[in-house]
């Protein structure tokens, strides 16, 4: 009886585990979502390219710092020039007072000079939970083989001013530079900082 109870507990534990949560060094979980124009965006369609995932929320002071300083938009443009795909993801629930409609999100991004390849609203939180995104910003880098090679903070300056942000060590830029040069990523995981994702 005890053995059966243990087996049942183990089986239930397995059922409750995520099927394919994001893990550095493993295949990045695929997802499909609609962008701000209603067009389908599927991660698998970008196989063969480096892909940056950025969790964002315009109401978060940390996100605003990185956009107001020009840090995030300039990095988006810099990597786009290298044919890297940048996908911004907003997992804020529609029930949250911080939720943005596609029109509101588009207006905010345009006002900041942002340049992601696409921005998706993940209002049911499925993508965010799949990637275990905890903060805004929370950054991920995927290699051309579809493997997750970096996950964590945008940089090493959690408490920086707008000016100090420009001089911070950018983990995403560093990881991408190493990977594109054929080198292993020396810092593959860091602790993300920012506001909690409003699931």
C-alpha cells in the first residue's frame, strides 16, 4: 500500500512538471504567438539565426530606464544589423492595471525608437511560464541550432542611473559576440533583475 502511494505521488509530481521548460544548454521551447499586428510569430521559423527574447513591460521603471537611456533600442538595432532576430514579449495579464493593448504597446515602442523584429502580447502567460521569465527585463539568447545559450539579466548594473546604464557590462551583447565568434558563452546564466512579471 505504501509503495503504491509513493508511486502515485511520484507520478503526480511528474504530471505537474512543465513539459519542456527553458534550460540553458538545451533546446529552447518553441512557441507561436500573434504580434501587435495580429501576424503569427513562431520561434521555429527563425531556426538558423540567433534570436534574442526580451521580456518587457512599459510600466516597469527598470524597463523604462533601459529604453529612456537608449540602451535597449540601440542594442536592438545593433543586433538587427547582424541579422539577429529580436523578439520582445509582454506577459502582463489583461487583468493587470499595467496591461497594454497592441495599439498602446505599438505607440510606446515607436516613441522610444525601439526596433525589435516583432513584439508579442503573451497575456495568458504561457510563453513567460514556459521560459520561467521572472522579471522585466529578463533576457534570453538562442543560437542558430535552436539551443538556449544565455538566460538572465540585461547587464551587471541593477541600480544604475540612466547614464551609468550606458557604461554597464551588457551580458547579451557579450554572449552574442562570443557565440558569433564560435566561442562558448563565458557567462551563460545570471540572476535577472527588474519588476516581477505581472502574470
